[in-house]
C-alpha cells in the first residue's frame, strides 16, 4: 500500500501522514467480509463436489435407517394381511360354528381414535414417515385387541358347548343291551291302564327286573329326590341346565340327594314298582325342555347303537295302545 507524506513547515522535512482510526476499522471490516465471502464460496464449492466425513457418516446412517423402516413396513403389512385373514376366518368359520354373530368390519377396523398426539410428528417433514409407521402399528394393535376379545368369547362359547354336550340328556337311562330289559310303553296317546280311556303318556317306559340300575342321561344337579304322592313313587328329577330336565320314576331305591351334582352315566337309582300309578316293575322316563315334555327317543341318537335305536323305534311302532305299566 502506498504511503502518504506531508511537509512539516517547522522542520522543513516530509513526514508520514497518519491514517484515521475510522478508516483503519473500515478497511479491516471490508477485508474480513471479503475473506468470509471467499471462504464460504470455497466451502460450498468443495462440499458440492466433495463429501465431508461427517456428511458421509450421516448419509450412511440415513440409508441404514431407511432400510430398517422399509423392512419394518414390510413386516407390518405382512402381519396386517395375516391378521385380516384370521379376522375373515373368525367371522366366517369360528363364530359361525358356535352360532355367534360376526363382528362388523367397521368395529374391527375402527382405527386408533384420537390423532392429536401424532399431529406434531406429522407436521415435521423429517418425522412424517415415523409418524405414519406408528399410526399403522396402532391400527394393527387395535385389530389384535378386537381379535383377542373375539377369541376369548369363542373360548367361552366352546366351554359352554362342551358343558352343554355332557348336560343334554343324550344316553338311555338304562342298559338297552341287557336282555332282561325291554321297552314297554311309548310316548303319546295310549290306553290308560286304570281307566281304559285314551290319555297322553308324557314319557316312555322300560320294563326289567327290580333293582336294575338306572343312569343319569346327562350331567346336571338333582332338583328332586323324593317320594312323589302324585303317582310317580320314588322319583328323581335332574336339572341339566340349558332348559333341560329328566325324570326317573317308580324307583325301588334312590341313590342321589337333592342338590347333588352328578355326571352323565352316574347311577341315580334302581328300577322298582313304587307309586300309586304303577302296575309292575319298570322305569318311567321323561325329558322336559323349558318345562314341556318332549319325546325322549329324540335324545338317544348320540350314544345308542343303530341296532338298539332301531329296536326302540320298532317297539314304538308296535305300541298300539295296549295297557302299559304306568301313568
């Protein structure tokens, strides 16, 4: 930089002219500004053409994170597809087996409800993908929750059906393979043995030796175990639940007590000839559904052999109203 001189009149010599402070500051600032601009330009050009180690590390992390997100979304979609298939089978197979109403699709896919806690994430461009992934996971979790509740309900239906299978009177109250046991009177209208007029017989009769074992036709609880003065004599009435009752009358002995819980096939008494409406040793057996008597033969299908079942059917057809053993 060129120096400036001035003549000193006192010494008659040239002296260096001093630069004002403001000028010096201005010149420094200008120089710094130019240097910063040049540096910025150089850094930008370098970063445009060349990747810094930090930028390379961050880029690698982003690529790995993107791969993980893609893998997670793939697994979530696969899980969602499998869950949709399970939901379809639940509605069309499992629930239909147990006569349960299908769960409506809107209820299964009701979403996650309040989206307020995702608004900030959705507003951030960098966090949007994470937010949508979390929303997807929440929807799947809701579907899983609904399906879990459905399975709990199906399990309850299954337990109830299993209990119902054992409770419904489904086996004969007497051993039909015993040659000493025979069918003596059917269900329906027949000639009354006392008054010799047509009266309705509300059960079926099995004849046999006194003391023949009598079995519970289904599991349940003993509602009555007493002598009935109305004509049944020694009688057992079992409440099987689900609207079913069975009655075993004219017993010589009662082997259960009122309130006792019994299982299907358990001995409830012995065949006899008790009660004022009995004319010989036999068992009078009734099945009631919702307090109305029904034909007992309809409940022998499950555990009775085809030969035994046909034997009963044949005896029913041959029952032409001849006097029977009881009321």
